[in-house]
């Protein structure tokens, strides 16, 4: 039984042979060539326009998604700020301390610089620290407390040394909260910090028992959390733009210089934040103009970027001025896909055109008809596209019998017989394709309706092994609307599954190895030192934290530092000042139960091929016992020094050098007083440098006798010293090192008074 396509081809060939026309009746082949050329050119143009239209549609969808993400980030951040402010404002300890603060500031004349207010600020900071750490999680936020209707700044947690700034003239939210007695959220341009702020009133009863607003708590954030959220969710970046007039009038000049708040674009806006090092964001900032559309595309160094702008209203800003949040996302992948599709389309059209022209030329030699041209053209186009497909493709009938496969199918599943109509198709059945149960029911239902079916099948490879494939089946209907052909498209996913399994196994082995180590291994990127990339699982046994707490919580390290060690540890942790890109530091970290642990932090900075900082790898080792031992040694040394320096006997040390050379190593204050030899005149000298040659030889003889006998000796001697001629009762004791060699002689002299000679 032969397939329909072969029968149709033979029928058309027979018609062509029987229906040869006269030259006058034959169609003009030159005109047919021109029509074919025009048809393929039109097809290429229409196809290119369709591909480009899909690209624009995909970019618009990306822009809508990016704008939705920006809106969600703005709304969620402001809602989170308001929640934190409400929790702090309702805390009983905060209300109590703020009530005392208001009375104390009034008592001190409003200056607020007295010791009483200073103590209250410290107490307030200590009271809110656990709350703020739990709520804020180390993100880029500021926290402030204000007193009175004039919005006098009482405590800035990020800058506690500042006090007394009257902010009502530049901070509309503060005045609004004091007037209305309820919280407010909005965007403000301040003197130092511009961003999203939530302000909540702090209510407390006065002396008469009536509740009044005694102050406010303010929580604010800049663009950093929004930028981090967009980067993690969409790999996009964001920047905050301020109207130039507001930035120049509100923000202090020194703060604009310090925080890189500089004009961008045509100068109508200022960039609020650090200098941008992202290529797409930098290019988009240069194109910012007033009245600009909310989305546009730009090209930087051959890469396509999508930029969107969202207007951010400023609280009580005149003339309708508003800040702008600019976000940039790469669409290079979409652009590359469009280019690839255009190239594929043009190549397919060109190949089909050449095949068609070749067929027309042969037909012109054979004097065929235009109907033969149409049939040959359709078959050539179908076969060319079918064989050029890089993925396995199979054509079957409605019962699942193979009719045709491409070369990619043969390479993946092995050799298959392609039927030409002279052979009976092989019965495969649906079970041979891995279809059964509910999956088979869904497949048959889709095929019967003429709908596409997508699924995963486990099929054999040429080596006899079973592997997983993503499969798409596209039904082809006949003129009556019934499904009579099925296109099968296969995609091998077994390699992906194996690669993921191997990578996970390697990671598990590495985790097991590092967990057995006494050191906690950690890494973080050089451009985000507050973001831990990896930490070994043994941190739970050593510090009491889980790895997820470090990976999910930004700036975990700075938050868990002991307050007494924080400033020094942060200074030593700045890798820009490390010698040879290495550091070793010792400090205390706070455990979750409130206890502290001394750790030794050894870290190394890794650089890329161009020498730029890339990543920091470090190890934390429990140093609790080491610190305790060092303290005991220091205490022992202090006690020994106190004893030696406090006795009345003259004590001195003699170093035994190579070949019997002797040099004085140390003497106590009693020895210096009795001999007249200070430590500067005694230490490091040989006996011959201090005593006459005959007495020096006599002293060295005693030292050698002590070493030869290897025990303590005692004798009486008379010496001429700067303090005069004195008689001494001397005791010498030799000391050995770990290898048994004599290295020191300890001498103790008792002054017997003036005498005339040696006994």
C-alpha cells in the first residue's frame, strides 16, 4: 500500500506526459520565474515583518512585566516601612523613653546636648536594637526619632551623634503627622537622604492622663532594596532620579559630593545614589529627558537593553514635580532569538527559491505544466524544512505508524525505515511509544480534537538505554477535518537531568567535606560584601545559626558582631586595605542565645584575570580556648613580673651563647639599685663590657663551673661596680631548653655590704 503523497505525484506526472500543449498554449516560463521570485520575496518580507512584530510584542510584554515589578516593589517597600514604623511607635519602651526625652530636652532648654538627653538616646538605641534588627533585616534603611511639632531630631540610629536638627521646613511628612495625629507614607527629598519614608506618631499620656503626640518614629529607605529585588527577580537594575531644582535646593552641597548625587541626561534630573557601573543603566541615564515616554529600547556595545520609567510623586512638591524610578533589563536574548529566526527564515526562503527555480528550469526543458510546478514546489519546500530541523522529527499516520523521519531522528533513535509507499508501514502501537494510562487518554483526546499534545516520554536510545524526551504532537487534518497525519517533535532532556544530578552530587560531597572541618568556610562577592554566597553547614554546631539564615539575611556578619568589637572588625574586614590580599582578625560574634564566641577570621581576596576583586573566601575558627589561654599566660606573666620586681634580692639573667659566650639578658630593680647598673647599661652586655678584665674572667669562670656541674652553685665574691665595692653572696642556677642544652643562668645576689676582697 502506497502513501497518498506518492500516489499524487505519480498522478501529476501522468497528467503532464499526456497533456503536452502546443507552444502557443504553453505558459510563459519566464513570467512564471518572475512570479515565483516575487512570491518568495513577498514571503520573506512578510515573514520578517511577522518576526519583528513578535519581537516588539515580546519586548512590550517584558516592559509591562518590568513596570509591574517596579510597582510591586514600590508598594511592598512602602507597606513594609509603614509596618515597621507602627510596631516601633506602639512599643511601650519607646513611648516611655520618648516621654522622658521630651521632658529632659525641655529641662535642658531645648538644646538636647546635656548628659541626661545623651543617656536617654543611648538607652533608646539599646531598647530598639533587637526590634530593628528583627524587622529591618539589614536592608538599606534609616531609622529616626523626632520630638515636638517642630520635628526636632532626637535620635538617628544611623548617625547617633547628630541631634537637634529642625526638619519641619524640609520634611512635609513630619509636619503632616504632627498635625493630623496619624501615620503617613511618601517620598521626600531631604537634606542628606532622599527616599521613601513612613512616619508614625508616638502617643503617650501627659501629666493629666490625656494621650498626646509626643514625637514620631520614621523609617526610610532608598533605591537599594528596590534595585536588589529587581536584580534578583528579573536580573534588572534600577536608579532613582530627583528633579534638579529640588536636589540643588534641598540637599546640602557636601552631601551631593559625598553621595555622588550628580546631574544626568540633559541636567533636568540628578542621580540619587552611588555612581552607576552598569552599562545598560549608565546609557539609559544619559537619555533621560522631561516628558519622556515610559519605555524605550537602547543599544550599548552591541547589546540590546529595555528601559522603563515610573513616576514617583514627591510629598507636597510644587509645580507637579516628581521623582523618577528608572529600571533597565537586558533583552539581548530576545533580540538574538529574533535575529536567528530571521536568518533561518531567509535561508529557508532562499533554499526553497533555488529549488523551485531548478525545478522550473527542468520543467522548461521537459515542457511541463504550471500544475506540476505547484506540486513540486510544495514538496520541495516541505522536504527542505523537514530535513533542516535540528531536532528529531517524525511523521506518522493517525494510528502511529511511521511514514517519514529526518536525519536528527535517525541519530537519536537509530536507523529507521522510511516508507516510500511500496512497503507496509510497521505497526508500533501507542504502548511502544510509552503512552499508557491517563497520559494515553489525554493524548487520544487531544488528537481526536485536532489539538496539540505536550508531554514527557521515556524512550530507548540507539545504545539500548532508556531516556526522557519532551514530546510535542501536532495533528494534521484532511479536507473533512479529520486527523490523518501526526507530526512528532522530540527534545532530549536526559542529559540535562544527568548534569543536574552530577552537579548536586558534587555539591553534597563538598558540603560533607567542609562540614567535617573545624572551620566554618564562607564566600561572598567583592561587589556585595553584605551578601553571603556560601557557608558550610557546620556553622550550626559552632555559632548556632543555620546556613539559610546567613544566605537569606543580608549583612548578617555586621549585625552579629559584638558591639565592643564591631568598629575594629569592620575596619579590618575592608579588603581594600589588606596586605597581599589576605587578612587574619580576631573578634567576637553573638550567638542566637545571647552569648558571645571568640573566632579567628582568616580570609583571602580572589581576583579575576584582569586583577579586579571578584570574591572573598574565608574561614571562621573557634578561638574561645585560645583567648582564654592567652589571658591565663598574660596573668601568669604579670604575676611573675610583680614578684621579680618586688623582691629585695638582686636577680639577673645570663644568656649562654655559642662556644660558651655569656651576655646579660635582664635584671630586676633591686639589682639595678644595688649595683648602680640600669637596665640600659646592663642588658645585652658581656661581663667584659661592665667589669675589669680580671674580675670579668673571675665571673665567667663561675658561670662555666655552674654549667659544668649542671646544678645550682653558691659562692661569695667582691666586685667593683658603679655603686662601689660590694661583697655579694651569689647563687647561680642553670636552665635547659627542650633539647637539654643550657641556654640561661638565673643569678640571685644578696648584698653583704662593703668589703675589701673576695671570700
